[in-house]
C-alpha cells in the first residue's frame, strides 16, 4: 500500500454505497502486489451479482488512467458486484522491478487475485476485465483451464504480439509521434525536459522503432503460450469496447471480431462496441460514464 493510500484510506474505508479494503496480496514468485477490494454494503453472498477482477494497463497502477478503474469498481459495487483491483509486478504498489513484469507473470499475478476474489465472493459468477494490456491479461487468464471465468470486459484491447505486423507498428509509431508533438507545445513538457524527467531513449524508441525486440532482447509483452489459439476454446461472454478516436481501435476490433468468428466466446454473447469520441483511455467524464453504463448493462444481463 502506498503511504498516501495508507493515510487517506486506512486498511478499511467506507464510501457511498460500497465498502473498500486495501491490502497486500501474495502474488507471483513470493512477491506481493497492492490490492483494493470493493464490496456492496449488503454482503449477503446470495445477493452478490458477480465477482469482478479489474486489471490496469501495461505501466499504470490499479486506479487506472484518471482513476477509471477505481470509479468503475465503485459503481459496480454499488450495483451489487464484488470487485478486486490489483497492481501488477513492478507497477503501482507491487513489489519487483518493471522488467520483471512480463505478460505471463502478469497473468499469474491475476490468477492470485482471482483466488482472493473467490474467497471474498464464494459462489459468485467470475468475471475479469482490464484496460489495454490489462484486457490482454484478463483474456489470457480466462483462457487458462480451471479458472472458470464466465465473462470478460476488454477495454481498448490490442492484438497479442504475434499478430502485430508491420502495419500495426507503423500505425502505433504515427500515433506516438502525434502525441509527442502535442506534448511538445505544452510549457510543462519543456520544464520536465530541463529537469531531466523525460526518458529520451524511450521517446526515441516509441517514434522510431516497433515493439518487436532487438536480437537477444526479451519481449515483455509476448507470452510463452499461444493465447489467441487457446482463446478459441474459451466459451464465455465478452464485452469488447473501444473509443472511436483511438487510432488503433479499428484494426484491433477487426482482429478480435475475426477471433470471435473462429470460436472465441459464445456465439451470441460477444459484444463489440464503441464509445463515440473517446480516446484509448476514456479520459473524459462522459466517456467514462458511457463505459460504466455499458459494463453494468453487460454484467446485469
């Protein structure tokens, strides 16, 4: 738990329409990660609608960008769902170095979170969700035998690494270049540059190279498994959601629709939807409210 969270929240804190517990969760390799459990005020197990594990993006903490996942978990708990948000190795309040957190270790972290969620909501239907890479982790967890995840909430998911070709790399570099160009016009950016707070090497990599590793390097975002093939055997319900202003949304949606046509998920229970005007992280309040409303409608059906 971060010092700030410990000071403001304490181990247990009451919020409007929900209860929260913050704690350290035993995870991969004997390490621990930060975790926040959201509980409905009525904790009668027979009234719990679903138990939902929420996972952040590649480098972010369990709050999600602009606290997206924190708001989502609060609203789900108010509607009768039990939610657990966890950090992933090397991020947020989790132990370990950033480079320790490859995709497979993140999936193992998530599996530990799912076990804790089962204890918090015994007998409740299980769901997993996440943003961007967190969505890939949720899908990777759902495809593992024995996890019994009946539903996945995938926000801004991207194809897994083996499916990302040259066209995807070019699109990502162009997107990054435009983002950096916008930031270059902001005075705050120049202040960070002068203070040495900008990772120049990472900027160069994002605008000049793809995500494929150099010779001898390990691709942290790749898996030792063929997750997309294994997903064809997973027959749960799925909500895939992108923002219309996300430049990677159209090819990503086409890719997952193709996997669904080949067998991913239940034939009549996969939704592919778009939040009009939203960017990759659903930053605006209206976009966040739209995402939450769609998520509640999906889980409550």
